[in-house]
């Protein structure tokens, strides 16, 4: 009868073979890291094969040559132990703590050398394992040292997890701990129950979990399609997977995506992008990527395929796509990016793709165009970093620009304007700041921060004592449709004991083009508690008279783009005067912005404008300076 149970090893062989096949067929593309992972699986497979054979060779040593017996037993020891080294290398490459991979590489080389020397020399040195003259398999004095290496690597891995915490999720940490516990545990079990060779099986099972935790195909594909996702796209670029000197891409985006978003609803929209992703995978396999619901990119084998690929995509797009509730016919903007060469990093290629998808009309041919985009992106990233830091460290400031009343001849209101002074970039352009905050979703937080600062300022300085009736605060278009806006703003005013009538919220024309219902709702609720509204930048956008009638606003702020031309051109003056007339007839309180000269003041006062704002009186200034201004100018 066999001295050992070989069934465990057979099970391990079966599992690792299946795992290997699954891994190979579903792997997005080979990288150094996932190749290492594959070697861990292979080590276990080979170890299990040797181990299974050794059940026979050790039991019946007289039937096999001694050399074979050595090869089988030592082969098992070598491959089983090499797993921990491979796995360690894998974890280290995932952590990307430093660019310097030396320490880990040196540790791996030393360990491997040690294994090779002590294990392979055993037939002569009897260090690790050997066969007695009677053919009995025996352990040598250095057997225990083999386990020192996995243990050391385990400690090192724990350190990696602690340092690069963010790069690992908890499943990954748990499977890695299970790996070492399993390895140590199974060795101990084997010592106690000598027949039970469970080591390779335990490792095979743990590798299944490790596979799901680390190399799960779902991480690399879009939703439940096989099409690669944004993460894969980036990894592909970063791994420099394009072996040639340049890369050509065909990117496309769904035209009028916002429209489909509204008309189809979330669920149908998801179906739509799934259909597109499925089609792309069928056609282009792992060269196609779905970056988001409406953005896709295909890597071309070479620039010449462009036309043909585009034709294939068009053919698909030009037929209606059937969704569960209805068929839709969509249109796409296609952008071709030919021969982006290696000068560009992965980040830059991603920026270029992103830019061309957002600006499908732009025709990117020249290197300079692309450089500019990259420059803009870097600039944006810097501003974004500054915004994040300002939110964290409370670094935003609010400046105040006094607004002059032609009737009382005092500065009875002011506009609050955000300022962000970055140590490196200096004062960041507020328009750029606000636009970026809107795009990245920080606007709600920032709006609240500004509003809170204004209320605090008004309270701490008892601003009404300076003959200031109200402060105007800008409300971004996105905030206007924010669900809980009223509650938040009402809460802040209450916290500082600010009367709602001392606040005026400025909204821009664009605000009412999106989600009108929410806007009306917010305005009505805020109106009900006593907050008034102005329309900002009147005349700068697509002026539709409708909102003048529909929205509950009392103040209209005429934009400088109406005022300034009027100073140079008689016809523009007609426009200005009639704009004022129109607004007066509608009973609006008129504020004119961008008043820079005395001449402007005189004309506008004559025309009956109620309030004037501009550099002629004062630029936006810090709170202290604003108070000083009021002391000097409001008590005459
Ligand atoms: P806005 O609401 O139209 O603000 C008026 C802008 O015109 C301010 O620019 C102000 O400094 C500038 N200005 C005022 N008088 C004159 C003048 O006589 N001549 C010239 N050339 N400019 C004048 P600023 O502070 O750079 O703000 C730009 C825009 O950023 C604002 O335009 C507003 O849309 C946005 N913004 C500023 N602060 C906030 C905020 O707290 N929240 C939101 N949502 N947007 C803000
Ligand atoms: Ca404004
Ligand atoms: Ca304005």
C-alpha cells in the first residue's frame, strides 16, 4: 500500500490546470505582474505533479532509480517553496511603492539561490532531504530553514500592505494572509498526519481566491461585457503594450448623449452601452475599450486600417440598436488619432483621447495642438489639486465688491466673489476654478463654503450697521438644481442668525436650461423664506425673454458685454438703452456690471439704472478692506 495519499495532489493538479486555462483565456494582456501570477499557479501545478509521483516513488524506492526519486522529491520541494517567492514578487509589483524594485528583486534572487543550492545539493550534502541506503526518505538538518524564507516574505508583504494600503482592497489582503497561513498550516498538518499531502491542494484553493481578488477579469472589463474598460485602457497604455513606435487610435462618442440620458433612462442607457461594448468586443476583441457609457476607443494595428475600422463602426451605428423597450438610432462623433508617437506618456495619450472626445470638431494634427492640450490638462490637474487642498485646509477666501445705489448714493449691497490664492499658481482665475469645480462635482461643497463665509462675515461685523442691506452670492447652475439646496442654505443662515432678506442669490441664464423643475422648486422654497434672486450676466448668453417672465427674480444684472460696446458704438447704445427700458417696464431692479468710467456712471444713472458695480468704485477686495471702504464711503 502507498505510504502517502496522492488524491490531494490529483485534486490540486485538476484545480491548477483549470485555473491556468481560465487565467490564460480571460487575461486581458500579459504584463510582468500577471505573468508572475501565472508562475505561482504553474509552480503549484508542477509541485503537485511531483508530489503525486513521489507518493509512489517513495513508497517503492526499489522499483525506481535513485536519481528519479531525487528528482521527484526535490523537484516538489523546490517548486512548492518557489511559490512564496513568486507570490512575493507579484505583491511587490502590485504595490508600486517605489520605482526602485531592487530590494524586492535582491530578496527574490537571494531566496531563489538559497533554495537552488540547498535543495539541489541535497543528494550529496543531505542538507534538506535524502534517501538512506535502504531507500527511506529522510529530512536533513536544513529542512526547517526552507520555511524561514516564506515567513520573512510574509512579514515583508504585511509591511507592503501597510505602506501601500490604498492599492489593495481587503479581499486582497485577506487572501494574502490566507496564503501564508495555508502554507504554514499545511506543512504542519503534513508533519502530524504524515500521509496527508495537502500542501499543494490548500495552495491551489487559495490561488482561486487570489485570482478572484487580484486578477479578476471583472476588473478589466466593462460592466458585464467582455469589452475592456477604462482601467484596462490606461494599463495598456502604461505597460507600453504598443510594441511599435507609435499608436493609432479611433475614438468615438455618442452624439447628444445628454438627450439619450434623459429620454432613455439609466437602465436603457446601460443596455445601449452594453450593446456597443459587445459589438466592439466581437469586432476588435481586446483592442477595443469602453471608457464610459458614451466613450469608446479602438486601438488600430496600424494607421492604414483607419478607414476600414471606421466603416465597420459606422455600419453598426447606422442600424437601429434594439433595447428591451425600444429601438434607438444613435449618431456618433468619430475622432481619429493617427501615429501618436512614443514621446507621449500614457497619461498624455489618455488626455489626448479625452480631449478629442470632448471636442469632436477639433482636428488634432499638429504636435503643438497636442502639447497644448497636455499643458491644459496639467494646468487643470494643478488647479484641481489646489481646490482639494483648499477644501481640506479651509483656504478659500471671499472678496467683496461694493455695489453703488444711484438712489441712496451709498453702497448698500456687494457681491461676494470667491478667491483662491495658491502658493505656486497665485490667485486662480475664479471662472476657471468654478468651471472645474462644476465638472468635478466640488461645486456644491465650494458653494456652501462661500455661503457660510459670507454669513459668518455678515454676522461677525454686523454688516447692516454699515448701511449694507444685502449681499449677493453667486449660485452655480449646478447648485440651482441641487436637491437639498434650500435646507442647507436655510440651515446656515439660521446658524448665523442672518435674515434671508439680507441675502440675494445670483443665478445665470444657463441655470434654467437644465432640469427646470428642480430650479423652480428651489427658487420657490427659498423665496418662501425670504431669499431674493437676481439674474446674472444678462445679455451675455442666449437671451430668452421667457425666464424674465417665469422666474421669480427681482434683480437683473446687465452684463458688461452690453455696456462696453455701447460706449463706442451708437447702435450698441440703442441696445443698452432699450434693454434698460425693457427691464424697467418689467419692474426689475437693474444692476449694471463692469462700470469702469465716470462717463458710464453718468449715462447709466440718467437711464434710471438702480445699481452700479465696477472697478470705477472698487475692485473686489478682502473683507477688512471692504469694511474700511464702507466706513469711508457709506457714512457721508
Ligand atoms: P460674475 O458673477 O459676473 O462676477 C463679476 C465679475 O466681474 C468678477 O470677476 C468681478 O471681479 C468682475 N468685475 C467687476 N467689475 C468689473 C469691472 O469694472 N471691470 C472688469 N473688467 N471686471 C469687473 P471674478 O471675481 O473674476 O469672477 C468671475 C466669475 O466667477 C464670476 O462672474 C462668477 O461667475 C464666478 N464666481 C466668482 N465667485 C463665485 C462663487 O462664489 N460662486 C460661483 N458659483 N461663482 C463664482
Ligand atoms: Ca455674479
Ligand atoms: Ca455677472
